[in-house]
């Protein structure tokens, strides 16, 4: 096996790092959810109902979604991560006041 020069080794390292970054970025874009998917995840977690408020906050390359849902006499405050998991869920009974 031939000895590789330092320039070639650095080039291989930079190329590998760039390829890894491209793969990671593609995975982030492929795995993140959009607003419609996040809304449905929140509604499913609440067992249905009506979305009365929503908020989207940007967390780098993905968003975090917050929904206030009223289902019957129970209201839910649900946060959904940019990858579609429910990260926080609070509920209470009674009238929801904006």
C-alpha cells in the first residue's frame, strides 16, 4: 500500500466530513413534520376536538408546534416536536378561556 501524502489524507477527511454533513441534513429534512402533520398528531393525542390556538416556533432547521385543543369540556395544551413526537401535554376540564 502506498503512503498517502498529508494533503491527500486531509482531502479524504474533508470529503468524508462533507458527505456526512449532506447525509445528516438530508435526514433532518426527511424526518421532520410539517404543520399539517403536527396538527394531526396533536389532535390524535387529544382524542379529537377543535384546535382553538396554534403557534409555531423555529428551532434551527426544524419547527416546534404548540396547539390548544378543546374536546368536549376538556382542553389540551400540546407541544409537538419538529420530528413529530409529543413533547408536552397538559389537560384540564372546564371552559377554556383564550
